[in-house]
C-alpha cells in the first residue's frame, strides 16, 4: 500500500469518526432542547413577569390620572386663594 492511499484511508476513517461524533452531538442537543421544551419550571417565571408588567402598567396609568387631577385641584386652590387675597387686600 502506498503512503498516499494509507493517508487517504486514515483521512476517511477520521471523517467517519468525526461524522459519528457530530451525529451524536446533534442528538444530544436535540434531546436537550426537547427536555427544555417539556419542562414547566420557566413557565411560572414567565407568568409572574407578565403579571408584574401588567400590574406596573396599570399602576402607572392610574398614577398619571391621579397626578393630572391633583394638579388641577392644586391650581384651583391657588386660583381661589389668589381671588380671596386680592379681595382682602
């Protein structure tokens, strides 16, 4: 057997072994992804995050409405006091 054919046979063997390893790694990755999709641990966390986002959005909306009304009330009080003070002085 010549050196060239010996090297070629070794290369083909290395490629076959590498191909098997790649196939094995692919199956491990696929199994890991399937396991991850089956697990329900992270779903609770996502639900809590979505609930917290919904609650915080509602709080921000209510606080903006209250702030607008509070500003209007303070402006009305200031205008009333200005009117009263101007009539006294």
